[in-house]
C-alpha cells in the first residue's frame, strides 16, 4: 500500500482531516447520475421557461460495476435483514473510479431529515464562499452632539447571523450583544433621544417553515426564524430562592427589557423545587410554583415567540450596562437608506458556521443560512424559504446535474415533514461537493465516526472509526446517514442511506454495519 493510500484509509480529525481532504482534491472529476424526468422549468436567474439543461460537461454516469458483486450482495442483505417495516433508499459510488457499487430505490423520493443540511451547506458555500461573513449593524438617523446625545433613533439591523450570541461560537448567550453595545458606547453615544428600532426585514415575515409539526414548536430545535435572532431564539428562565427571608428572584438569560417577567414563585423549606414556566403572549413570561431555600438556581428553557422583539430588548439592556440610555420605545421597521453606521459585529466565517451546523445538527443555523442564500451576496432580495428552494433546485439541476424534481424542500434544516430527496440526488451533491473549490471545508464540516459530535459513539473500534465522515439525520420517522468513507485500497466512496419508517433502532444498527462494510471494502 502506498503512503497516500495509508493517509486516505484512516481519516484524521480537526486540522489533520482538512489537510488530508486537500489531498483528495487531486482526484479527477467524477460525475452526476443520469437525468430523469422531462418538461420545462423556470430559470430563477432569467425568469424564462427553458427546457431542462443537459448534465454539466464534467458529469458522467455512475454505471454499475461487475467487480463489486460481493459488496453489493452484502449491502442488499443488510438492507433486507431485521427491518420489520418502512422503506429504504440507498446508493454507494466510488468517486475515485466513477462507478456505482449499490443502488437501491435510488430514484425514490424519501424524507431526508437532517441530511437536508448537506444541501443547505453546499448551496451557501457555492453562493458565498467559505470566508463570507454576515454583520449585525447599529445605525443612526440623527447627529450626535459633543455631549454624546443622539438626536434621533438608533437602528439594530439584523443580517440573519446564525452565530449571533451562540454558545458554540462565542460563549455566553449575551456576549455578542454586550460587545456590540460596547462598540456603540465607544463611538461616543451616551443617550438616545429617540427610539430603538428593530429591523428584521432581511427575511420574510413567516417565522415557522411549512411542514414543521405543531407538537415540536415548544422545543429549542424548532424555534422561530428571524433575521434578528439571539441565542438560537431560546431563553433560560433562572429561578433563585430568596436568601435570608428575601423574595424569590426570577430573571432571564439573556435579559430582555422587552419581555415582562411575572412571577408567583415562593420560597419554601428544603432543597427541592416545583416550578412551571410558560410564555404569556409575545411579550411576557410567567413563572409559578415553589423552590426550596437551600436549592441552587434552577434554569428552565423557553422558546422565544417574537425573536426580533426579544433581541431588541436584550440589546437595550446591554446598552444600559455600557452607559447608553434609550429614551424612546422599542419599535419595528426597516432601516432608512439615509442612516449612518455606528458599529457592526461580523459573524464568524461561513465555513465555521457550516461546520457547527453539520457537526451539531443545529436547525436554527440551517434555517438562517438557507434564507441568507435567497438574499444573495448583494442582499438585494428578501430571504424567503421559497426563493431559497428555487435557487437550490436550479443549483442541483444546472450545476450538479440532478434530475428536475429529485429534490423538494420547504426548509433548510430537514425538520419539515414535506422535504423529499432521492438518494441519487444526494449522491450527486456529494460528488459535486467533493470536486468543488470548497471541498475541504465541506468534508471537514462532517462528524467523524467514533470520534466527533453526533457520530462519536457510533462505529467505534471498527475500520470506520476516524475514516467515515457523514451527516446524520434523525426524526421519529427517519434515520439517515450520508457522506464519505475511504476503502482499504484508498478509493473514496460516497454513500447515502435513508430509512423512512418506525423501526428506527434496527435501521440505525443496519446503517452502522453498512458503514463499517464500506470502510473494510477492497476491490476483488
């Protein structure tokens, strides 16, 4: 085995993974599958109806090979064994040789769950590039006197930054708000005579994507979507017992003066607690029950109903902590073109945010990135899920070479029950991403079997550990995995395994067995 084969047969993690992936960029172009379907479509770029485009010039069909019969037989046996109900879709190709090793219902539309994030990440990297940053800005529409008084309004303009006050990127929930307020104070503003205007107009008004189940909406993974968001649009309600006869203290983390806290929690004897917290409309939170005097602080998570309102209130509190008082009220509206920029807080690079999105499978990141794609680099369009889907479909057909209709999406995270993809379309995306200029970023964004994030406990102590890297997908009705593995002879394999059904435990075990089989594969 050559030195290169040794490197590729066991994938490192972190910086080593990125370096190894750069080696893979040397492989020649491999291809998109054969087109399916017919008819015309509307070009998002031109607005005209055009016939379906031919496959990209670099694409070639992944034809089945005859020297992988044993592998194909083993994988089919695994797909058939132990699953009592549901549907499988699966496809495995060699990106090194350009042939198909397995195709099982590869053209069937299936629900992808979070493997949908692969499409969102690839589309964003294609459209913006890995180094792109979003910026949450503060602007003013009046002059600032020598005394630091702004005779006008202060605007907080959201840019759909997924990393704005996020624990994975910046630490404490209110850290970016605090930093942005510090920048405003450093600009010499001490008092705002007008209002604090929250501008969330970069995105559409709809905050809950189509196809999200109502029973999920109270959980943090399905928080509302807004261009002006903070802390993934969840808040912690902290309840501290009264000390030395004092009253129970209920606060929000991060704090927001736009949200009223109503508390009837009493301090009782002991260490326990029985507390109920709930939203009381868009601008209030209620807490009731009791907490023991010897209890530690108890924290309860709530989803924010109106992200822009909450974020504006949190920013107003941060301004106050830095000595900037706002005389007026919080209101909503677009930022006029005549305003002057006071300060801005750029996001981390897109590459880092996509890595967090894929490795931790954060729906909030995916939804904001998806809508930002619809706005484009020039920010000229309103970010909507519908326009993002139009751009995704065009990207998949015209650049990736997928068949029209092989993907349907109403969100960017895969939480929607209406999302559908074919395993073949997802394989074609993996192929395109492997050859793209941003290939190393895409590869490095994926969890690694047996070592990191959502795959750290799977396929451990097998040939897949440190090698196979892929995006997971899990809902009550879906188990999926899609990504890459290196065979024993150095071939780079792309694979897609999607199960739709209720026998999820057995399906997950089957997927892991197939993953190990791919990592152990060698040509006969």
